[in-house]
C-alpha cells in the first residue's frame, strides 16, 4: 500500500467495524482500582526493581489467548466463497494474498512482541480480595495483592499501552462476532466494484480489528476474574521510547520474552510504584501480624515508604493447605 489517503468507503468501513468499541468502559474514561495477585517473592521483586513485567499471551493460563480468534477469523474469511464472487480476480488475489501475508508476518514479528499484564477489578473498601484469585494467582492464599489506583495515572500515558477490561464471551458468541465482522466487510465491498488498492485496505482493516478483539476477549469460564489488562501493542508503537522495556526471563516454563515496564517515573511521572499503589493486601494464609510487620519493613527498606504504610491482610477464613 502507498501513503495515499484511504477512500471514503474504506473510512466508512473502518468506522463501522470499530463502532462496537466502547471507549467509555476503558481507561481513561474509567479509572478503577486494579489488583495484581501474585506471590510474596514477586511482591519483593516488583518492589525492589520498581518494574512490572508484562508477559507474552501464549504463556498465559488460557491457551486460546490471542491465537484462537485470529486463527478462527482467518479460517472463516479465507474460506468464504462470497468474496470470490464479488471481487475481480486481481482484487480477490490481492485480498487473500495480503491477509495470509499479514498473518504469517505477524506470527513472527508483532505477535512475538505483544505483552499483557493481568489485573482483577478491585472494589473500593474491599479488604479481603477474591478467594478464587487468591487460589489461582496469589500463592493459594499465601501471596499478596498489589492494588493500583488508576485514577493516579496520567491521561498522557504512552500510546502503545492500552488499559481496558476483558469481555467474557462463549465460543458461540465469539464466532458470531467474527462472522458479523466478515459480513460487514462483504456488505461494504458489494456496494461498488473493488479495486486492488481498496482490497488491500479491507484486508488491513479487517485483520487489525480481529486482532484487537483477540486481545480483549476471553472464554466466559474465566468471568469471575473480572479482568482488566495492560497491553503493550507494538502496532501502536511510535519511535523507540519503550524499546528499553524489551527483555526476557528464565522461569519454570523455560525462557520467555518479557516487557519490563519501569515504575520509577522514567516512562511517565505518574507511573511510579510508590505513588500508584492504593493497598498491599497479604493473602488470607499469609497475613499474620508478624508477616504484616515484616512486609511493611521490606517495603520501607526497598525505598517504598508510602507502600510500607499500606500493608493490610485479608480476613477471609481460608485454611492453609
């Protein structure tokens, strides 16, 4: 594609397929408390390094992350016979060829440098946390929840970082959404003949919308997590401001890429760990009086004086396993 302005029909198509994206439900329009459930070791590591590590979606507990909707969407659109009927041969060849090329290139480029940090929406005044989250992510109750106040984050947060809630949908509903996206593209194309350049534009717009749907939807079986995500999307990258965040980690899963977000004010003055935290909640099997005292001391010694005063313990009566 060249740098020419998109045609009116492409602009209309773009607006149509993004019409269901409700920005009023995401940051910065909504600024909830978000809890990151983790182990005590990770609480120490995050505090010591003043870094939040975003993980690759393929390394997360839902094996469908990112890949499923992209795979299903590509399968459905490339096998849809309607496009071969309404598109001239050259335009149809460009459309299918570019779709496949985008997906193949993405799988060895942007897909590999897309990262997610997961949080659970935390209600104001909640001093216990969510039992299922403690069990799944908080050391089976022996870890901690770092509660962040997103109201303190600047509206000018760097563009590649997206903060938004996850939509929980059944497999059937997700497939229906993809089919409706394909229908919208077909309806737009059939209104008038499509040239090669517009065919390419349709492919780009379709793929980018499908990809964002993949990043912020999840099977309804995870609904109780009430998840919000911080996503680093390399497709929104401008310049090299965040290149310093690209890293790796050797974990129990092996070696994996990581996006290490500095929380010391260097990226944005508001992205400062000691400033953003609203509460440090120890899990129901970890929150003894001695543990709270020790956690407070740890945070103070690690240069997080404000956090050290925010240590509390969940009173959920969970018996240690």
